[in-house]
């Protein structure tokens, strides 16, 4: 599990500042502990991306089924489970693409359908997010 683990977010405001400083989106995997599809997304897609220094994103994970203390984009204290509910992340895995203010930059990828195309969906959403960030400047 350690080799496929993603960095868990505890402070979304700080993660968003880091992403903004790099000029890239914040990519969040909303996951559940009992989700085999989440593990597949971690192992085959987001894990390798997160370890690549050239990746055009900051990648973090939030556990939808844990009450882990979390600082939201506005600097308010909440939990990962409550924040997931606020973001309407109902199904695991869900991958969302956030800007510096926490707003979404591309459509979320919900579930794990069409494995042959998942990587392409992810790349397209990251690229769309980067384009939106650049046009905001």
C-alpha cells in the first residue's frame, strides 16, 4: 500500500497555494478505504503522476469515509468526510480539479469506467484545468 499511497490533504488552502505557485491545478482523489477502484486509480494513474516531477498538477487524496481534520480552501476547520459531502463527491473514486480558490476547473471524473480511456480522461482534464488557470491571469 505504501508504494501506491498518495499524500493525504490536511490543508486544502496550503495545497492550493502550492499549486498556484507552480501554476498548476490541485487534483484531488476523493476515495474510500474499501474501494478497490480507488486503489486502481492510485496505483495505475495518480500515484505515478504524483511521483513525476514534470507532472503539471499537485495531487492529493481525501478520504470520504474518514473524519480526518481538514482545513478547507477558505481556511476553515472541517473534516475530510464533511468536505467531501459539501463538494458532492458521492461515489468513489471521484477525481476533481481545483484552482487556487477551490473552484473547479474541469468536470470531475466519477467512478472508474472505460479503463482503456481513463488515462486520456485524466490528461484531458488536467490540460483543461491548466488552460483555465492560464486564462485567469
